[in-house]
C-alpha cells in the first residue's frame, strides 16, 4: 500500500477503496477525496488540528475521515446523534478546530458561518483554545470507559496494522464483500471492518444503524455479503430467532463482550466460520480471536488466543481465583490518552491496562470474567458511571448523585440514578432528565431516576 508521512495511505489507494464501497440504505453525494482534501486546505485547516466528524454511516464519513488526514488534520469520529452541548464539551476538552456534520447551526456554537463540502458542512469553532498533534494521528473516543470527553490518540499506521491482523485472523480475502452495519465512530467498525477492507482490497457495503433483523437479511442477500460483524447483543438475538443466513455469508464475527455458549451453538452451521473476538479502543483495538467453528464446546465461552504480535498477561495479585486484570502489550496500542490529566491506561511503553478481568487457561485461551470499577455495558453501550455522576451533580440544586448497577440473570445490565436535592419537587426529575439528555446518548441514560431530600444524604468520603 502506498502511503505518506505518518503511515497515511495514498490518495489513489483510498479513492480506489471508496470507489469499491457502496451504501445499502441510501446514496450520499460524497465529494471525491482529493476535492475534499483541497476544500479543507482552502478553508485554512491548520495541520495537527483535531476535527470532529459527526456523520452518519456512509461513504461520506469515510471520505471525510481520510480527507482530514490528508489535509494534515486529526480526525475524531463522533456519534452523529451528539447534541450541541456534548459536541462543545468534547471540542473544548480536545482543543478541536472544527466540526464536520451533515447540517450545522453555527449559532449553537457561537459561530457565524458553516462551509460546505459535498453533502456535509464544516464549522470552525470560534474559541481560541487549540491543540496540535502530528501528521497521521487519529483520536478515537472512549466515553464508555474513561470519561465523557476522553479519547485515545493513535497513529493511522498502527490502526491499519491492527486491521490487517484482524483480517488475517478471520481469513478475509480480496474477493470478499464486507458488510459494516455497526456505527463507524466505534473503533470495532472503523478499524476491524472498514480499514480491514481497505488493507485487503475487499468490497465494502455500509448500512445502518439502526439494526433490524429484516433489514439485515435483505442487505446480506441483496449484496452477496461474505463477511459480517455483530455485537454480542445483536448476535444473541439472531441466534434465538433461528438465524438462517444466505449461503454467501461465509464468515460471521462477534466483537465486544463474550457471547453465551448457547448462542454460539445457535450461530454455528456447516460451511460458515464463526469468530468471537475481544478488543478495546486503547489496544488499537483488536486483541484476541476464537475460531469457534474449529473449537470444542467447552471453549465457546472464550475469546480465544491473542493475535500475532499481541502479548497479554494478568496484573498481580489477581482475585484469588486465577483471574486478574488483563494487560495488553502491542505496537498498536494508543500513544496517549487525550486530553492529558485523566486516568492513564498505559502502565509501561506499549502496554495498556484494560480494566477487564480475565482468566487465562494453561493453553493460553482467554476467558472474560467482568469489568473493574465503574465501567458497565448497558444496552450494548459502554457507560462510564463517574461521568454520569459528575454530570448529574453539576445540575443546579443537586448536592450529590449515586449510581446503582443491576445485572439480570442473562448478564444484561442497567443502572439507576439516585439524586440528592434540596427541593425534590415533582418537576425536578424532568429537569434532571432534560439535563442528562443534552449530554448523554439514549443508550447511556439511567433506567430510573430517584430523588432524595438532601437531608437524607449523610457524609461521604
């Protein structure tokens, strides 16, 4: 693959990849990559500047991601549903120079004018705080594990190397058609699917979200999809519904938390390969893979073995049952957390502490046992509970807040929020819900909010 400074793939290579990318649900007018690069340079993008990209899944998002890289900027993919308050918080924390989105109301950011590029608009933020990074760097957000406005600074070369490792592990080929229907602002979809298609020369089909079983089947059949990736929640739902994919689907991968062995059994069928994978954004992101179709049933609860070039170990002293926090060493891990000052996952050069509890058997197979501290998965979304409490406690009239996590028998989680206020009147819950909705995605919000008089709140360390 031809490339430029910082490991950025060449314009011709990316344009060939984009020409081989189709949208299953709609057709966006994505400007040609070279045109988008020139447009950003014409608008005065300063090299090294972070640029927030809040675009829906599609060819335009991928075009703009690589356009920012080639224009010397640092792309920061965000959830397209992010509201102005959330975007502003992230932009100020990261020192971002600009926002790219389908439509932008400049006045919501104190700006005067948004510029066009293809079907998107670009707004340069009016505040002076700016941060600079290096050519070929990318920021991937990790709001579910380390804070609402926290990200991982990666080199694009390392992300592409991780994508190739993952693609090799699942046997991806140049003649494959790969479906990405998970959000492209997540590292799993962006790296393990879109970038894997780029490095392998595979055809990419972009769909959703939202996900429905009917639409999924139609896209699989309509585009002769050979490789598809799902979250454990989506995979479990398909397994319980008697999933019968078309014959063209030869590889199904599942990434995120572990999948229950009964769901693994439900997804296995002759002629199809099923891979269970584990990773996290801090690691670049993929870490381990299990070829479930080649393993005995007692390993269906495992996420397999580390990818080539990845080394893992458990942080002592462990938990007395053979489990411990997983440490991952690889040249694809993040360069550093941004902004500086938050929890640092790097425990040594090239080594991250995952915050996940694992057991590793004597054959090297990894078994996920849970998460440390305050990171939980709710409706398939990672939620960092300290950020929730910080947001709730910052609302006028709120003295303190607390979260209570509930785990169902099937392993699913939700959390409730207790809020201690001076005046727990009937309107307060609605006010708190509105304040949380400004900054939290729907899947990140509490199931219930319970008000308590501040007088019930004792002393807390």
